[in-house]
């Protein structure tokens, strides 16, 4: 019996790498599977692939809620590579689809080179490319097309987000003092925002107090905590007082006087303002005053956006610093 014969008889081992790109996907059908339906589906298909190969699954790596990042920014993916380095008896890394593992062909090529040195094959449970030179070529073409599709999707999202901002829509989750709601408009269910009756008055009070120039952010944090201004509760965290850093972000945000921003540009919003333009201008002076006392310029650097309101004018375009 030759060495090759002995190697062929050795039980094969595999690890699974499962990934979803958003936290929401990990919370779908968690009553059925703790990792969510998407991960459960990937696991099932990958287990079938391992079974077809006659390979024992010795480890599973789950990357939950990580968007389209490079492999360097995925801690679980890096742990998976380290595991291969420390366990040289692994034969396969099985992924649901190559697009789940790689969003650009460079990452795919780097990973292939790394695994090749360890004698490990990366296999897609959904895509059977076979073996040999042509199979490797098809894998590379697939990785390139996945990257192109990812870039096109990103461009499409940016166009739609900007169009939403141009038309005054709120991008993302409602800011503190507002709520995301669904309303019936002409028989259609529409996502929109409305004032948070519990917090909007307190938000206005915070702006008014800071605009006087008599309150530092530290003092304002304590006062608003005493008055009951809190964050919204979520599935992961209860309500809690607003931290100084969050107050700082809020008090420089033109959203509260009726504008939405996207990539440095500002547009009139459709939401109801909580404060007037004069309040933003007064708060800007307070930022500069507090920054001067603290000998910090970080507050001043946000002034190009804020100064759009100093004269009551707003052009909807980025201002030069």
C-alpha cells in the first residue's frame, strides 16, 4: 500500500464558514434557530455538501451581521484562517456561496494562496466548479463578477439614498426626538417619521439651554439626565440617560431645524423641525466658546455645515470651509 493509498483512506475533515451581512438577518426566526434563518439555511446546505464529500465537520465559524467588508475586517474569518494554521488535518473550508465569503477577487486570491499552502480547498456548497485549471478559472471569473455586482449595488444604493435626501426623506433610523412610523396615505402604507411626544420637548429644552452659553456639555448632560431625557429602548438595551458625546452630536445636527444631510450636502426635510435656525446659530457660538476654553479645535471643524444657517440661507450644496 502506497502513501497515496493511505492518504486516500484517511477520514476527511471540513470547517464551515457562514456569514450574513446584517444584524437583522441573525434575528429572523430565532425561535427556530438561535443564529437566525439565514445562517440556519446556510448551515443546512453546507452540511449536505460535507456529507456528499464524506467529510466530518470539525468546526463552524459564524460571522453575524458583518456588512460587505474585506477579509481583514472580519474577525471570525481571520479566526477561521488561524484555525487552519493550527490544525493541519483539515481538508476543506465549505462556504454557502463564494459571494458569502468574498466581495472582491483580490480577497479570494489571497485566501486561495493561503489555503493552498496548507493543502486546504475552499468549496462552495451552491456552486460546483469541479477540479482542475478550468475550474479555478471559473472560480476567479465568479469572484470578479461578484465584485462587479457588489460595486453596482453600492452605486445603486447611493443614488437612491441621495434621491431620498433631495426629496427631504429621513435616511436611516429616526434621530432622537423622532420616531419611525408607518402611516396610511391615500390607501398606501408609507414609512415616515414623526415627533416623539416623550422626548421632543426635552430635546428642545436641551438646545435652548446650550444656546444660552451658560452650559458646558458636561453640565448639560447632568441637567438633561435629571429632567428625564433618555435614549430609546431597544431589544438589546433599555432606556438610559444621554451621554455627553451623544448630546454633542445632537447639538450640531441641522436635522433638528428641518434639514437632512447626505455626504456633506444639505436639503430641506419633510420632517417637522424641533428647533429654529436661530437656535442652531446660537449653539454654534457656544461650541466655539467651549472649544476655545478647552483649547480644542474639534468643535470648530464642524462649522462649515452649521454656518449655512448663520444668515438664514441654505443652498443645498456643500460649502467651502
